[in-house]
C-alpha cells in the first residue's frame, strides 16, 4: 500500500529519546481501508514516539471530528472525537500482535507502520450509537422526526376513560383499597 507509506516510521535511524509525528487524517486515509461510514473526516493524530534501547513506546492522541449520519434520522452531523492509545513495541523471534497493547516485531525490522493503529484509534473513538445533538435538545426539525412523532403511540392517563376499562378490573382494584 503505497498510500500508507507516510505512516512508516524508520526507527533504526532515530536517536534514543522522544520524537514527535503529526498526522492530519481525512477521507482519503479511510478509502485505503475500504471504510466508508464517514461522510467527512478532520482528525489530527499526534504520535509521541519514545525510543529506548530495548523497546519502543508509542503514545497516540487523536482529536477532531468526523461527519456521520445519525442512527435515528440519518441526518449528517459532526461528531467530535477524542481518544488516546499506548502501544509498546518489543523485539522478538517472530511478528506477534496477539496482545492489543504490545506488538512484537522480529529483530531484523527497521521500521514500523502505524496506519492500522491510527485507523483503529479513530474508529473506536466514535460512539456506537450516533445520535444527532439536535435530537437531544429538540432543535432538529426533520421529516423523519415528524413522521416518528406522528406514528408513536400516545400514552396518557387522561385519554383513558372508565368506559375503556374492563369492569372486571374494578373488582380487583377494590382489593387494593380494602386492606
């Protein structure tokens, strides 16, 4: 994947210590992963790369917003996201990514690609249920919401009269009051 080559970090040429990498993520990044749930993406990922003599520590921090469709109304809106992730890279005999927080790479490796970790960080920062903020505060006016309101059952105690209630229930209500 040539498009994700910008996310390769050649750590063999870096000095021991702290290094910083910044990535501006947009829709083209997610097209490389065939992910099309986002209408628009504007996320800044800061990567603090700490090189030690025997291991590497990567601290990912993502901040920005993604434009998604509401699960209730399908109206697009900007969802603010903010998340962090820490990854430890150790050296071993073979490549192993079974543990989500620890990556083991072979001793001969000279670079690491962080694109998959950036992708997962952003995807997992978006809430599972996406609700337009206009629904919560009542400011969103849409055709779908008005139709849902129209079709929702009306639950009101005043609307039920004593004629609607089966007379057999009245005898049972007397049991509650005859204590």
